[in-house]
């Protein structure tokens, strides 16, 4: 392990342009449930539906009260705190050792930890929109209603306000995909952290980076389809970042 950790440090310090992709495993270190894992929320039933169904845009339009009633996806500021992965990535950015952090997480913890260059592939509740008239609302304006489990409504037209989280059946933000395309071509090192690389299109980003010659470092408890492409492979995210915390 120590030898591999030293190799990781050398890779990071020698990289011309490093980027990162983070997934649910990073959030679970902050105590946020992993809703894609086998024991995660998808195995629970709500209104006779899986969480995956509740997170589909058609169900949201018909029953926004299911989504808000779960009180899981919109959380008050401060309920969850950034962990060592978030804080070390932010410090690496400050020291010009890390470029863009792409995340599949919707919890905004990278931003809260101080990372500036964050691309939220699946969006977040930082911004919210009325489904009827399109009016935009910042997080602060919906948080109270949403965190009580109620459906926030547009003061202008009474329409349902939806967080700018990418629901199933919705397309990912084009700007985010363009950035991903650009950065995976440009980087020479990509850290893949806490994701099993099964959800597209994020899962294809490390593959694209590798195809363009970047080295991959994969840190994930479970196997991933790209393990054989990895220059370094770790399973313990916390241990790796506690090491980096002391050495970067
Ligand atoms: Zn409206």
C-alpha cells in the first residue's frame, strides 16, 4: 500500500493536467446514503415505487409530493459536511495540482469544501425552476418548504418548483457534457473516486480520458469495468485521502 501511495503522489505531482470524477462513494463518507447501492435507498419502497421511479421526471410531474416527501434529496445547508476527499481536492486545486472536478453527486459538498472548478453532471438544488413559467429560484428560497417535505410552489404562477437535479428521463446539461468532452481530451491524469462507473454517460469519461492517453487512478470499494485500464487501483478512499491530506 505505501509504495502505491508514493506512486500516486508522484503521479499527482508530475501531472501536467489532472482532473477528477467523483461518485456516491465520496458522499457516503459524509454520511449521505448511497441511493444506487444494493443496500441503498433504491431497495426501499415509497408509495409502492422504487426511488428510481420517484426520481423519474414523469413521476415528478404527476406527484412532486413523493420526491419532496422523502426529504432526502434536498437537505438544509450544514446537515452534511465535506469530508477529507472534498477538502483535499479543494486544496489540490488551490495548489494547481487539480483541474476540474466532475461529480455525479448532487450534494454540493465539493463547492462547500472550496473547490471552484466543479461540474455537477447530475445538477444540484443550488438552482431551481418553476415547471410552469420557468422562473428561477435560489436554494435559499425553496429550502424551508422542501425540507419540511412540502412541495415548493412558484409565487408568480403557482407552478411546482423543481430543483435543477437531472431526473431520469431528462438530458444532462449540454455545457457539462461539453466540458467533460474537452477535459477528458486535455487531461493526462484522471482520478476516479467512489464510483463504480455503471451510470452513463459519466461512466464513459474515464474511458475517453484513457483513450486519449491519460493515466487513470481508480479508488473504489467495488470493482469497476475499467479496472484493467488503471495505472493505480485502490479500494479504500478514506485511507488514500488521509495519506494525501498529510502529504499535499
Ligand atoms: Zn411559475
